């Protein structure tokens, strides 16, 4: 990776962090409704992963989707506007935190039914296979989603039909408040791919460089072999499952321990050690992000509510 | 005009659309090598090959979820559920994904997918394989629910469904594949979301669709012998529901019954009757009655099963009751 | 001594108001003139002031309740003072349940008690125990058939359409009296078409609807149009405005309002209202000016218009119009007009007519002053002309009087210096 790409990754990680921190404040002020799931702590996963894709590769993820949206190139303005339910959000304020998509950026959505988007991801790959191209669908999901039937139907079909899907399990150790080993027969999720004869691997998700390398390798395999791949990425969310999580299922010590491995801190150290960027340069990026987030909040707050004409709009293509 | 069966009409529609548009392909259980469990896709595998006629695992979530995904990226998949009863396994995709994706993402996604599914009782398949749960699916905005009652409508409606950019659930009836009817020669389509008068009359209105149409036409013939002329309105599409012909007919006859094969409670009849009361109250000259399935899981035994399903004499009796 | 605060009447046609918000809660001290609550009427949201000093002892209605005028809403008195049990909260006191209704478990069917009606007007048969289909009821209503006299042949003796038709054949249909004709309602489309939007009408819109349906269907309107020469007025206005700051400039309408008021002095019969068989000629000339507001229009009123200088009229209209647009109109802004005007001059309107604002005798519709070709001394020359149309209640006045009024108005508009002196 060249310097420019590394700096871009750093910028995206900081942007996700600051954007979500402001989002949490706005949520507490009652300006954001519904469920909101923060990505804080997991930024290295989607940042490293999506940096490795070709622009023609499709990305689809679950409801923890703000970071993925930013990595796919959706603007902070649009993300914040959608959070506030404004007409300038990418889903016109009708999707909210869990439903961010922009097909022009090949971001095919946050999807909020656990595991529900996995067969749809397989469907994208069916469509691409039918069209005769070698696009890859990158499908991200949590460890909790690997216990539902959708996961197994989708993996089975992907392997049987040789679909180009990169199945990415973001193992953040908890499905809501239930630890992986309390919910899954095998706590090493990648083993589930073995049952379908699917190539797989596991990588440290707190280190964006390692994630990027592993993703690049997996994508190369899928592109050339025309087969699916499951990549398990070990990570940890620093915040609750969603806003208002009482967090009785884990100790503060555990959270603190993981926070010492802050993916942004690790990446800063890496950039300094490799003499790619010094602390001062990175502080400059931090300041730039601060301004961008502030502008995004101002943009979102000033944006209009969706008009009542939107209530009945876009239910059907043909009326 | 050719007189062909419902099965041939559906088959023709599929084939004509596959010939017309290379984006159209079929996926489902036993649609290919087997030729379709109801032989609707017989010969398709040999003609179009495994890429366009895809045999799937027995995995309804993968079938419907996969069809949704392929539709979202520009193909026009036709997913076949071996029966609508298996649709419950894929309920999330049919009611919670396909109908929501366009709306929830501000119009960014289209799901031009057709789900073909056969339903209905009367074949002694027992309670889990004999249902007519159309009303459940028609509850959800964003989904188009079609259920034809004649070969000509089946062909024209299926062609429109395949060309539609919305997800369409196309419900066929297991005992109607042998029903014959006149089908126009050559290319034609019938618009989705349009009810129609299948038989003109002046004394009462029978509102129905699919299997209920077959039964109601027979009942109307018998009623005619007694000098009662029933007007039959065929809904054809359950959602979006076109009430215009129903209301127009009712304002003329002032008396109506609704005939459906599904259960009476919370059913299509309940919806139609409510709408008539809401929109044509001053034209009501007698309470509107519903003819529907008895409130039991369908039994295997033939006599019991037939007793639970609506029959021609039930329709005649209801018609005479509202004419009192 | 505790005092009861009632729903005030904030306008002559106000029948009820919605108590939107309590400003003073129970236990809070309140002085005479302090705001106790906010009320929403057909026209605006207004503040209700206490007319007593003390402590709010009791709220008698919940916020959000619609309360008829003069029903009690709160009690104010000395701290700790005992008050009698509250009058029935909310709207009108519930009528005592008829004895028959209470005995639903009685073994024999209770006869349905007719509510006491004046002896002269028998209760309509439909409200009784007659069983009839909705269609039969509608046909009976339309054709003037008393359902009580029809024998039903439907199930359980239900009257159905064929029974009404038989009854009509048996006896010729009575003529339908216009008074009994149903009140026309807007024909609605039976189904919502895609792209249609349903909008709940505002209270203001409903009030406009009620008032104007009443006006247009009960008042015999007639109309007289006159064209005015406006050169002199346009010049005078230019002259006057030249010396005035921007926010105090006089509008054409201000001149017209004053001119109308002065003219009305000479035509007391048009500055009047109908009350039964009497015509009430008002002592004061209060000219109303229709103002467009969000969701409808309101008429703001310049009290004693004929006695106020032009600049004062102008200032008052500006201020009241601004309050009306902001939904902060005061009751006195909109109450008491004796004659209304409606001006669409700013929209380049050639001519239009207005509906009388009941119970007034007339309304003047004022169109645009425009530069048009006019014939003068056999030559076509440019000139300023403006059309106005008066709509008059024929029960109060006649065409000749209206035409004379319009002519008299010309004296002021065409020699506008008379407006100033």
C-alpha cells in the first residue's frame, strides 16, 4: 500500500469514530430515534476490508453500518442526515441508522434482520454470475448471524453454485449480550465454513493493515478461482450493542483491556514507526475530521424533513 | 383463440418471456431436470440449459433471498416455490424483505422478481400442504399479489408480472392446472391490479378470484336456471386491490356475496365486505355474506376435506340468502 | 370567595374552543390579567386571562379538550379554600341516561323512548325501531317516504328497496321539500388513487367552509360592478408616499378602505345586518379587510374606520394582518366588522366577486388598478382603471341602492383629496 492509501484509511477510521461520537450525543439529545448501533472499536475491520476491494465489488452489511457507509465513500453529511431522518439522507430519511445504502458507491445496504441479508448477498452473486462478470460480493455480518438458518442456506448455495462471495464474519465476541461460546457450537466461527468445504481464515481485526492484507488475499482467491471464501475477523466493540445497552454481560475491566488495543492507536503507532506520517500530521487530519463532522451535523440539522409526499412514495415502482 | 389448459398457459407465458428477455431465468426446487413438480417447466431445462433453469437445494430462504438479490442487481428471476405452504419457511423474504427494500432505501432498490407458488386444497395432502393463505401475503404493502382464475388471465398476468419492476407473488391453484379456456393467440398482457367482470348479471354480485371463480361460474349457471342472474367480479390481483368493478356492480345489484377458498376469519372476504360497507353503504339492501373454508386445518380424508372446502351448493345457498 | 373561569367567547361566531395548554397549574398563584391557559379557536390560538386574583384551585378540563363557550374551565380562589365538587368536566354535561337505556337486561324489550321533541315537529320515523336496509333508508329519504308507514318484506320484516318502491306505487310521492333536502357534501372519490394525498382540513378551513356554505346557500346575492378612474388616486398616493418611510407607505387598499367607510356613512342600509325580520343598521362603521393566512383567510377589522386618519388605518391593517399570518391574532382584530372588503389587486385581476361574510349586508371585491386604453375626447389614451364589484344581500337592499353606493364611492376614489379632508 502506498502512503496516500494508508493516510486515507487513517482518515476514514477517525471520521467514523468522531461521526459516531457526535451521533451518540445527538441520540441522547433525542435528535436521533430508533435503534442505533455504534461501530466504535471495530473501525479497522471495514476500513481494511473495503480498501482492498475493486470499485465494482458490492458491499452489503448488517445494521452496524455507519462505518461501512463511510468506507464505501458515502459522505458524512448524508450519514448524519439519515441519522436525523432528513430528506437529504441517502435513504431520504426513510431508512435511518440501520438502513444506509448508495448503489452508486456499490454499498448495498445495512440490513437489520440478523442473517437476513446473507441469502440476498448470494443473490447478488447469482446475478453477477448470470451476467458473466467477475464482480465479488463482500457480505459482512456478526458472529450472532452464523447461528441462524439463513447463514447455512446461503453458504451452502454459495459453495454449491460457486458464487463469488467474500463472507466476512465480524466476530466482536457477543451477539447482543450473549457471548459467542454461549450461543455457537464452535466459537471459532471460521470452522463453520469447513462444513461446506469453503476456504477460510481468521485475522486480527484491531490491526487495519492485517485486515487489509487478509482481505486482499481472499478477494484474489475468489476472483481467480470463482469460489466463495469465509474470512473471520476478530474484533471488539467498545460501546454497547446499541444505545441504552446496560452491558451486564461484560466487565468494565474487559472493555478497558480491549480499549488498550484501540485500532486507531495501533495504526497511528504503525504509521509513525514506518515513518509514513508523524503525530503532527495525523493531528492535522484529526482536526480536519473535527471540522467535517461539525459541518455534517450543521448540514443535517439544517436539512428539511421529508415531505408528506414521501409517505406514499416508493412503495411500488409502477402505480 | 386456442383452447388450452391453465398449465399450458402458464408454461407459454414463461417461455415467451424467457425468449423475449435474456435477463429472465427460473430457479426453484425440481424446476429443471425433473421438469417442475406440476410439470409447468417441462422441457425448459433442455431448451434453456442449467444457467437459466436452476435447480436449487431445498432451501426456501436461499431461493427467495437469492432471487431478491439477483433482481436487485438487474436480473429478472422467477423463483418457484414448490407450494405456497413452503413460503412460510421464507416468510422473511416474501413479506419482510422484498416489499420493503424500495421504500426503506428511499427508492434506490428495485426487486423485479416473480415468486410462482401453487396453493389450494382438495388433493388430500393433509393440513400443512393444502392451504390457501393468500390473505396473509396480501396484507403487506410493497408486495403485488396475483391469483388468476382463467388460463387467459394466467398467461396475461404472468407476463405482466415478469415485466413488472415490483416483487410479485403469483399464486396458482393445484386443482386448476387442467382447467381449459380460450387464450388469445400471440402476444398480449393483462395489467396487474385490475379486477374484471367475468360474467354479467343484474340480481346479485359475486366477488371472487382463482378457485372461487371456477366454483362461482358453475353456481351462476345453476342460479340462471332459476332466473337469478349473478354478476361475477374476478379480483385477479389481491394487492393492489381494484375495487372499482366491485363497487360499480354492487351499486347496480345492491346485494353481494364473496367467495374465497381461504379461511373466512380475517380473509379476503372480510376486506371486500368492509370496503363495500365503507364505500357504498347507502347501496346495501341486504347483509353481504361470505363463502369460505371452514375454520379447521384441512383433513386428509376426502369426505372431510370436501366438507371443509367451499362448494358450489354453498355459493348457491348464500346467493339465495342475500336475495331474500 | 372562589371564582369560576369560563371558556370565553372570542368572537361572535365562536361556539367552542380547544384548551391547548394550561399556563398556570393547580396551586400556582395567579393575578387578575395573568394568562391562565391557551385556547385554540377556529381562527387562532389566543390566551385566556384570569379575571380573579388568588391561587388556581382546580382545572376542570384537561388540556386538549374542546369546551363550549361559557362552560367552566377552572376555579381560582384563596389558598386552601374548599370548592364544591367540580361541574362535569370537558364538554357539555352528559345528558341523563334515559331510563329505558339503563334497563338493557330487562326481560321484556323496553320501548325506545323518543327524546322529547316540540309537539309541532314529529320525530323522524328513521330514528325509531324501524328495521330497514341502508339502501331502503336512502331511497326513502330521497323520495320523501316515511319508513314508519312501510311494511318490510325482508328477513325479520326488514324494509328493503322493493318495499319502498311498492309504497311509492301505492301512493304518489309527496313533493320533496327543499328544507328537508340533505346538506350537500363534497363528492369524494371512492378510492385513493396512487399519488393522491389526503389532507386533514384545519379548523380555520372548516370554519370558512361552514360560514360560506351558509352564506352562499341561504343569502340571495346580487352583484353590481363599477369601473373607477384611478389616475388622481395613483398620483396622490405617489405624492404622499414620497414623504413616508418604507414601512409606513400607504397602499391603494388603505385609500379604498377609508373611502368605503366614508361612503357607508351615506348608505346606512349597507352597513347593516339581518336579524330575523329586522335589519340592524350599525352605529359604527367597521370595515373588514380579508387577509390571506396559512391555510385560509381571515378578515381583520378596522374599528371606526370612517373616523380614523389614513395613516392610522394603514398601520392598523398592517399590524393586524401580520398577527393574522403568524396565528397570533387577538379576538378584537377579527371581531365586529360591519362591512367587508376583499382585494386581489396585487394579483393582476381584471374582475371577481366575493361571497358575503354573514351576517353583513354586503362585501366589496376590489380588482387591480391597471393602465388601460380609454376613450377621452374621441381619442384613445392611456388611463388607470380599477373594477370593483359589490355583492349584496337582496333581503336587505336592492340593485339601485347598491349602484348608488358604487357611484358615491367613485366620488372619493376619483377625487381622492376628499378622502383626506
